[in-house]
C-alpha cells in the first residue's frame, strides 16, 4: 500500500523574516566587496553605478589600503591585544565563574559578589572613559598592556555569567570523585572541570575576540598619541584623512574581517553548544 505523504506547509511569515534577515547581512557584504574592488572613477552618484560590478577586478585598492593604514603593524597590535585578552579571560573568568557557581547557592557572600560583578554590564563606557584615561596615564599603562587589563575587566561580567551558568550542567559528583582520589580543589578544577568547559571556552573566546577586535573607543582613549594603532583605530585615522575614498576604506574593512572570520570558523562547532548549555536554569 502506498502511504500518503502529507505536504509540508510553508510558513510564509517565517520565510519572509528569514529572507529579510539574510538581506541585512548579504547586501552590506556585497556592497563592501564590490566597492572595495572598484576604482574611484567607477563610483557615480547613481544607484546603478554603486551596485554594479567593477569593470576590472583589481587588488590595487587593497595594496594601497595596507600601505596607508600600516596594515601589518596594526594587525600585529590587534592580534597581540586580542590573543592575550582572550587567554586571560578564559583562565581568570573561568576560575571566577567556577568559584561563584559552586558557592552562590549556599553563600550570601558569593551571591553578592556574583550580583556585583554582573551589574558591571550596565555601566556605560562613556562614564568611565575620562577617569580611566587619566588613571592609566598616571600608572604608566597608556599602552597595549593597559588596554588588555581594561578589556579583561570590561568583559568579566558577561563571561562570569556564562561560566557560572554552564557549571549547572556539570555534575558535582565528578568533583567528589576526584576528591576521593586525593585531588585538591586546584587540581580538581584544572584536571576535571576546565576540560569539560571546552564549549564555553570557545563561546567566551569568540565573543571576547569579536568585541576586542572591533573596538575603537578603548584604544582611542587609552593609546591616543602613542603611535600604537590597532586595526580599527588605524581605519578611523584612515577614514578621517581619506573620508571620500570609499574604495580604500572598504578594502581595509575586508582585510580586517579575514582574521576574525577564520577564528570564528574554527570555533563555530563549539559555540552553539556552549551558548545553549550555558543558559542559566
């Protein structure tokens, strides 16, 4: 007997929303790529002139953008700041999340510490900007080291929230078994808990890396005048100097996109699992 196969009904409202969401991502990316490969002479005031494909695909804009923004030096500064911040965030914030997550249920002190740290997410950077600029200058931290310290503090609330929430999914019996075998708290954390939190490490790494990589304000306020530019900061100076040359600007944006895109592709398998399991229950 042939079985009746019910036709799957298309949910048109959802389809429309998905297409609109895809357009908001695909269209700007298309514009960035097209304009980056065009020559300034091909840029006209008409919409068709902006949207049309370049007559000749040339890498000259990318070469010039790299020269103007001192690309390799700026890239090195961005990579250094991002990598060190991500490593410190994973190590420090995971330990804080572990201590808070395992104790806030039966300790008012840890519950207060948790609420105090998480409340930092609601403090705008504009309020802290000028005091931080003055303090870092007085302490001799108006450089990449000061920026890294500030990043570790700025992203602490979100990361501690994620880590402490993820610990709900890790049975405490694993720690009890390790203690029975003679492991202390320090060894239990590094040998048992830390490896289990790998999906959350990937989630924290990509969230922190994206925020640090694209940030302009913190390096601008702290490292202004030191000659140490990150990629976003170099692009800001570049855009100010060549504000009408969108071809070079978009070429530099695409160059800055490549490293963080590669990093995201590497970590994407762990991200969804980390976000889902890190939800506070």
